[in-house]
C-alpha cells in the first residue's frame, strides 16, 4: 500500500477504533482487534449479565425464603441455615459480575459455587427424608446452569474463542470494479446465501440480518474501519451485536493484469458461543466452506452477471449443495416445486449477459 493509500485509509478510519494490526498481512488474525476497548465479546457479556441477574434473584430468594427453596429442591427444612449462606454467596457472585469490566473471575467463582451446590445435592440424596424426585430435578437444573457458567467463564478468560475463516478467488474484472460491487453492501445478499438483508445506515455504518443455525435469525450493526477504494475494506461489529465479528477484504491486481485477486479474512463469535459454533457444524455450516461458496458465487455475479446453476440442482436457485450428477428420478421431479431452468436467476448487471448450464 503506497503513501497515498495509507493516508486515504487514515482519513476513512472510524472514530471508534484504529486500523486492525498487521493489516498488510493477508492472514491477519483479528483476535487482538476484538480485545481492544470498545470491542468486547458481546455474547459473553450478555450471558454474564444474565447470569449475574440470576445470581442476584436466586440469592435474595435463598436469603429471605429458604424454606421455599428447600421445598422446591426436595431437601430437608432443617437446611435453611445452609441455604441462607448459599444465598449470600449468590449475591456476592452477582455483585462481582456487575462490578467487573470483564467478569471472568466472578464467573469462575460461580462455577466453584455450582460445584458446591452439586456436592450438597448429592449429599442430600443420602438423607432418609429426601424427596428424590425433586432432588433429581434440582440437580438437572444446576447442571444446566453450570454448563452455561463454564462456557461463559471460558469465553471471558480466553480472547481466541472466535471462529476464523479465510478464502481467496480471482475475478476476471479490474480491481476498481470488483471493489465497487462489494462496497455496495446491498449486493452482498445476491451471493451470500446466509444474508437476509443489509441496510446502509450512512457514515460507514450498516445493519445486517442473517440466517443462523436451526433457522434462527441474527442481527447486528457494523462500522467500516478502513476504506481504500479499489484496494481494501475492513470492518467490525459494534458492541451489543448478536454476532460479534471483524474482518477485511482485499482487492489485488492479478499478475499480468489478469483480473483481481480477492482475499477475505473474517473472525466472528457465533450466537451462544461454543454452543452456537457446535450447532452450526451440526447443521453443515462450516465457515470455510461457506465463505468459499460465497466467493464462487461472487465471481459468477461479476463475470457472468448471475449465479450459474444447472438442472442437476433441484432445490432453490442452486445455492444449496448439489446431489451427485445423475438423471433425476420421477419422484424427485414430481417433488420439485420448479426446475432451475424455470426459475429466474438473472440480475441486471454489467452487459446483462445470461447463462444457464
């Protein structure tokens, strides 16, 4: 990047943050950028605050209504003194969560408290007047809360829990044209199948709505960090987003002036952290593969003017994974709402060329 481009990038840098470190590398990790002030892992913080309110509510109930807790959990009413002590512990944990900027230690204290609760419930099973059905129910609930506490504590303790993906493609168009198409964020939904909509809010900010695992939808606002026409775009989500993310896309002139090399690097924290990442993989949404498929369609949009599909694809407009190439069965043809050849996929672009394999 020459001096003029660097100055342009500085002029377009958002007032909310600096350029990501090591921007000159195409393998930039955004873990450090996500750790900067103003870029917390919002999902972890939301979960921590929710567990903090849970601690406060449970602590107050245990402190002032210990017999109610004893009855619900199936332990003896003789344990009310111990329950009140546990209530004070919950209150202390909740206050600690709200008093710390990054409450990792407070969350680990909750994990320790959960272990103590489980040990107490296990001991209660040995009591002759124990109500084992209610004890089993209470134990299952404590195990569920313990899992959330551990996930939250691990995410707050380790800044590298985000998912990183990178992909590259070569588009047979000049860098300025490739950059211009990407920079109009409303175009992204034309080749990124997980995006439902992108709204340009002006001043480098945009609102995104995307499909999440298991049919859920997630939304976030993003801001541009650097914008170098024909060369580079970097972005990050703002605090409080459903999906915390940061990334960059580069546009480099290919050797011999044979098009543009597009390099994309992203890092994001899926909804529900580790649980969300696992769910995404279970539903076949591998980040690297998804990004590769997006860039393949991006290349087709620019070079052909549309996303190219074939009659081997029976679902939608070719965005889903194709089945092995073979003649379609009669049942498959009858079940298909419409064939790809009957679905308009052309978008007016460039010279308006169309293609159908």
